[in-house]
C-alpha cells in the first residue's frame, strides 16, 4: 500500500499541546504527524480533529520552541504503529514503542497499529448466554453476557466491593450452556 506523505508549512496557531495547520483537506483522525523545527529537531503528534481545511494536531513532546514561520509539518498517512515481537517480553516501553529500560530497540517484528484491527461484527459468535445479575439497573440497561467484563465504577466511600460480592453471589446464566 502506497502511503501518501503530505508536507505543510502553514501553522496558524499553537496553544498548549495543540497546533492548528491550515490547508489540510485530507487529514485522517489519529493520523501520525511529524513536525520538523527550524533547527532540525523532530517531534511527533497525532491528528485529533480535521475539518474545513484545518487539522488540529496534538504534539506528544510539547509545543515549546515550535515556530509557525520556520517549522514544517508532515502528515504521514498512517496511524501510530509499534513493532510487536517476542523481544518485547519483560521490557519497558514508552507509549510510542521506544525502549525505556536501556535495552536495544526492537529490530525484528511485525508492525501493528496500536488501535488494533477492525472487527467484523458478522464474523462474531452470536451471544446467547445472558447473565442475570439480579440488579435491575444492570440487567435492564447493560445486558451482561458470559465472557464479558462488567466494570464497576465507584466513588470514595461507596459500596463497590459489596456490589461486586452481591453480583457474584446471586448471578445466574440464562440461555444455552456450553460444556468446555
């Protein structure tokens, strides 16, 4: 697949970690951007909004030192990717996939988009095992299925542990049972 790299020098404004680039009509959400400063330093960012010929880019390393007049912005035509391999096991990386543990960079491996692959809903197995928790707010509003996680959000002092224990105590599975 041919990747289309587009370059612009039309930065219209910078505020905090955000930078607005004018004249960009084809930027994609989550597209990776490389900003080259006048001194040759490069910083990376990601497109967080694009409309009406403007692209809003969040710069990962901060915007201090970026001059709208002397900086160039490259839209790389792809999302954020990292190399995935067994070399990663036991290692520590930053969010961009660069080693933080002093080890060597990952050389071999398959490049994968950090957002994962799209799912084909038609290829999924039809859910048939409904878990009845006995709590009407969950059963009526958030149908829980076998194998699905139920996040329980709570504030300070609220009975999250008691709620989780109550669900575990009284939940029943309805529908076809699978023997594994």
